């Protein structure tokens, strides 16, 4: 873990908030942080029939593609999302991790991992739903989780 010096200045007279970052190099972590700062007021919405609901990210277990659409599973319901997965990867908080080309999961809602006989990782969610990490993403997930 890298120690980062953080200076915070609160001034109610500022006309606009801004952040200045001095980095040795751009990493995925900083890229995601910048995305979160830039999109902090952006809401994600889910569409289902004649309803449009704001997404509570704490309750979202996964975003996944099916056909030409992107879906979100939240509280055992599926809602369509009007963003692409690559856009979601940039704006979602750090606890959301892409596990395949077609799926991003909320690791805060993962109960445990199971290793399959074929070398894949099966993610079991607290609600007993599950997803598989594609082979291409296994090394990335292992690094991210420190296993």
C-alpha cells in the first residue's frame, strides 16, 4: 500500500470546487478516483417497463450484458441501464470489479469464492446468486483481492 499525502482545504468562499493531483504515474486506481470525483453527482438509473428508478449501489450485486442491453441486478430485480459496461467501469466505486467482458460485480455483496475443477472462480453472492470469473480476468481478480 502506498502512503499518499492528502491536503484538504475547506473554503466556503470558493466559487467552484476543484482537486489538484500530483502523481508519479497514472494508475487504474487514480483513473477510477478521478472518474468518481468528476461524476460524483451523476446518478445511475434503472429502467423496467414503465418505471425509472435510481440505483442504490449498495444494493446492486452486478451489472451484466445480455444481448444488446446492459442490465443491473438490484434487490433480486433486473433493470436496464442506459450506459455501456466500459462507461460503468470508469464511474463505479472501487468495490465494483469487472470479472468478464460482460459483467461487473459488487464485491461487497460477495459471500465467498469457489474454485472449480476447470480452474475458474465461482463467486457466490450473499443472496445465493452466483457468477463466474472468466479465465482472462482471473489473474486480475487474484491481484485485486491479494490471493
